[in-house]
C-alpha cells in the first residue's frame, strides 16, 4: 500500500510537470488576475492597502516561479538546492527577528509564531544543514539583499512622506516596517541568483548522500511548516474576519506554489518508491508511524 501511494505521488507530479512551467505560471497568473480584479471592482479611491498586498504577494511568488522553471535544467540541481538552503533560511530568520523588534506593529499571535520559527530557523541551519556560525554569517548575498531592501525602503518611505504629509508613523519606524516587508519579498532571491549563475563545470552533489537528503528534508520541513502558519493561518484569519475573498485566495496561491516547488524538487532527490519512507527517517520518533 505504501508503494502505491509513493507511485501515485510521483505520477501526480509527473503529470503536473510534463511542462515544468505550467503549474507555477498558472498560479502566478491567477495571483496577477486578483490584482486586476481588485483594481476593477474596488470602491477605494487613491491608496488601496488590499491591492498593495496582492501586488506584494504576486511579486513574492516570482522568485519561486523562476526557480521551479530553471532549477531542473541546471547541471547540478541537487547541489544548488543544498547550497541555497542556508541563505534562504537565514533571510527568513532575519525578517522574523525584525518582527520581534518591531513588536508594536504586530499582533500577539504573529509575534509568538515569529519567535517560534526564528528558533526553528536557527536550529534548522545548525542541526539540519550542519552549518557553523561563521558559514551562516558569511552568506554575502543575504547581506547585500538586506542593504538593498533597506535603501529601497528608505527611498519609498521618503516619497510616501513627501506625497502624504500626514504620515502617522515616524519616518524611521515606517522605513523599518517597509524594509522588513521587502526582505520577506526577496527571501528566495539568493536561490534564483545561484541558479542563474551556476557554473556548468562545477562538481556535482551525490543524490544518495545522507547529508544531501538531511539538508533537503530539513529545508522542506522548515518552509512548509512556516508557511502553513503564515499563509494558511492568515488565509483562515482573513476569511473569519470577513475580509474580501481575494485576500485568503492570495495566501493560498502562495502556499500552493511553495508546496508545488518543494514536492517537485524533493521528488527528484528521493527515489519515488522510497519518498515517504526516507522522509520518516528524519522525522521525530513521535511522528514516525503517522507518515
């Protein structure tokens, strides 16, 4: 029975990815259409926070779409997947830490989950990826992106302040909040950069390596676990509060794209007949018999 389930998972992703770009591009197109729909139906004049949110979600999806289209055409997709796990997780840890610093701008549940997943991100890098503190700090692409996001946030905040003199928040605090949003948007950009600058003659990573599977599984579990609370949780909250239906739809579209990317990559790293069985090896004992 377990083997037939594994084969079904593999066949499903194989059908969905006969042409790898179809699924991610379709999800991106739907996300883009929510912006158009909001623009055409919104009664709000001037600045529309919901339309801004939909735009940010769509922009945030772009790096994942580019990754899924490009990564399997690279000379060493498995090696790249393992290499960009650390910088991507580090960026997530940084914007989660900034939420805690800017705690007055977030609700208690968001702060609690941010603290939990900040710890999970650090443990994932140290224990899951077996990275030293020095290796984590030396992720130069991350710090460059943080600097660019900060400069962009200051520039846009100053423009907003100029055109909207009645700004309620201080310029510095608004800049930090905007910078944190930008950092979250570019969380997967280091992965895109590595994929598009891959050296064709670089050494390949062994797919059957224990380290490879441990890193891949840890990365997969961290991302899916975090975005279950971030996307699915916020989608439910938006729906329960009676907000416009396109807000939860946008959250779910982003989550589906992330899961599609994770399963697509992991299906090529793990033997399809052993996909579930191998994942069980890295799960805590309490969950072993539930997989």
